C-alpha cells in the first residue's frame, strides 16, 4: 500500500519555486578546468580567493573548490572545503552567471576560522564587482 500524496507548505506562499536541480551548480572535476580558471580573473578576500573564468558559452555555471596543504592537515582542509561548499550554495548559486567557472581557493588560518556571515558578505561584495 502506498501512502497518499501530500503537499508540503511552501516557504514562499503564492510564488513558484524552481525545482531544486536548477539551483545547483555543476562541480568542476577535471584538472584542466581548474588550470583554465586559474588563468582567469583572481579576486582575493581575507578568507578565500575567488577565480572566475568566462567560458564564452551558454553552458551552466560551474564551481570548484581547492585547498592546498598550506591550509593545514586533512581535518583542516576538509573543514575549509565544507565551508566553501556551503558558501557557494548560499551566496554563489543565486548570482552565478551562465557560462562562467568559479573556483574558491581556501586560505591558511582563515577559511576554517573566519566568521561565516562575514565570508558570505565578502563573496556578495566580490560578485557585485564581477564584470
């Protein structure tokens, strides 16, 4: 026996929300994509470095994350990458441009420890400056 269909109340009553799949960014996985993004525009902040590359196509926006051993041991690198992924989900997804690659690079002693609301503000400010 299957349970009856139920509808969940929407957070934005009366507004149509796009499916969750449309709000996700593709993730960069190939080294060549990271190297190409490294040749693009670089915008530093205190807690991370943002690299932006215009692919000049109509494909979806893509995002990548990287933390070198300078960030710390495996625990510190994983914490930094988790924070960068959440930062991209909250602040980058709604503002990402079609056909662009974004790479968030963690910084030693900053990405894992900087206040998260400040990181969101930093990313918002950086994206406003994006050409």
